[in-house]
C-alpha cells in the first residue's frame, strides 16, 4: 500500500489526476490478495480513493498555486456544475452492483486512455471557456463520472480546458483544485451510502476503508511535490501516452478478467 500511495501521489502532482485511476484498481488488487471478496468491494475502493484524493488534491493544488498554475476563474464556473454532478454520480453508484460498477470503471478508463493518447492540447477550437451555464453543464458531467469511479476529474477537465485554449500547466493546476471539489462531497457521499452495507473490509466507515486510508496517505503526500516538480520539468505529454497504455491493460484486467 505504501508503494501504491507513492505512485498515486506522484501522478496527482504530475498530471493533476488525484491518483484515483491508480488507487481504485490498486486497492481492488490488494483487497483481493488479502482474501477479501464481497459485492461491495469495488464500492469501498472507489470511496477510499475519493477520501485519499482530498489531501492529495489539497497539497497538489497548493503546490501548483504557488507556481501560479491555478486559475480560479476557470475553477469557479466548472466547479458549480461539478458539485451537482458528484451528487448524481454517487446516487448512481449506490444503485449499481459491484460487477456493474467495475465494468463501468473499465469502460471509462479505456475512454480516458484514448483521450490521453489523442491529447486535445494540440487542438484549440475555442479561445475561451463557454459561458458560465454551459461550463457548469460540462462540470456536472465531469463530477458525475469522477465520483462514480473514484477519480479526481483531471483526466476529463484537463482535455476540456485544453480544447478551450487553456495552457496545459494552468489546466493541470486548475484541475487539481477541481479534484478537491469532487473528492470532498464524493467521499462523504460514499460514507453515507455504505453505512449499513454488509461484507465491507474491517475498519470501514461506510464505503471508506480507514485502515487503507491511513496506510496509503503518508507516502502519497510525500510523493505529490515530486510529481509537481516533474510536471514543470519533464515531457508530460510523453509520460501521458505511456500511462495511457498502462491504463488500457488495467481496464482490460478489471473488466474482462484477463
């Protein structure tokens, strides 16, 4: 779990993704190795991921803000819709069986990997974000998908902002802040909907496993700053493509059992 936390923290700083893309399959693998099997296990992985994104996102967004890469004029209009979307996504997750949620996760991750490969940052069909109501509509979609599968939302919000002509580093920094807006209500929602569910791992608060949270958090936080440093020094686009290939393999393993 320490290695998983470090990887999630590094990716949170590097790509602004909050680490959820790695945390959910990583936690599912660890719980399975420990012999834990239940219909709600994937829900616990998603809820725990969202809870871990809160401190990761706070540290990542603060570090990007110190480098002048967080634009609150972007965060505010998208963030309003994100809050609505998080409620919708959490309610949908509550109605899905474990296998269904795992399949949804796999499909979305493959789509996100495709977005990473295409890299919308190369195209700028729009010169600015659409007016506030439409930005909020997009935000609600981002919030719903992100809370449903336990990710920070940057893999959706960064391409959207890039299409609207936002500089990549500013988009990544602003996406880190949006990840916090997604994760706080999302984690609270998973605590509430999982309150009386049977078969959860020990030390779970709703669908958030506190033992995993405490174990993963320190290494995750320590790795965030390294990721932020790398985002401003390394060829991020190349690393995104490599990571996208890894995501496809993870998604196939989770969705098809390969």
